[in-house]
């Protein structure tokens, strides 16, 4: 009887091991982590070091222009127009738009509470789509905003702080 019990336990243990190996084959493929390009990465690092005063020698983008741009982008959130505000350098914009569509309530809106800081962290001459020389400025902006939406539990709001990099292009002076 004990030999029979021992064989049953060994068989059951073998099934558990084989079952465990079968489950291990269902792992997903490794997805690379998106990394910003060198210019954006340098601008972010510079902005993190400053977080207050601007870089000497850079012409600051006017605060009014930055605030208008932020409000325009945040008001377009969760609408079809939002995609036009994502840079061509933005990693996998379709995936981002799909995630917003799936995880954010349809009537959700972002409301800007305050724009805490806005610093021009990089400026350089580049060619635009038509081959003309333009001055490109990267501006790091810290924004306090809240998402507002209604659920079965009533009106909801979620407050948070975001740090975004805006790219402005203009004719050089």
C-alpha cells in the first residue's frame, strides 16, 4: 500500500512540475523601454538641475505663449484633436491614444489649476518641414491639473502634477 501511495505522490508531483513548465511558456515578449532622443534627454536633465532660474544666454519663450499652449493641449485631452499635439518624436502615440480611450472615462476633462514653472532649457537652429531655418526652443513646464469626470458614484476629480516638454519653432531673429 505504501509503495502504491509513493507512486501516486510521485506521479502527482510530476504533473505539477510539467504543469508549471507549461505555464512558463506563456510569458509575453520583452518590449523595449522608450528612451527620449539625445536633445530632449539633455533638455530634461538641464531642466531638472535648474528647476527655478533660467539658463543664462537663452532667450526665454514668453510665459503667455506657454500658458496658452498648455491650456490648448489640456483642453484637447480625450478628444480626437489631442493627437495633433503629440510630437513626431513621441514614442508609440497610437498606443498612448488607445490607452487613454480605454482607461479614461469618455467625458473626462483635464482642467489646468496652475502652471508652476516654465523654463526654456534648449535652443538651436534647425530646418523645418520646408527646409527653412527656424529657431527651436524646448521648454520644460510643470503643471498642476485635475481630471474631472462623473461616475455612478457622482462627480470625481483627480489632482496631479505633470512635467512636460514643449517644443516651439519660430523664425530666427
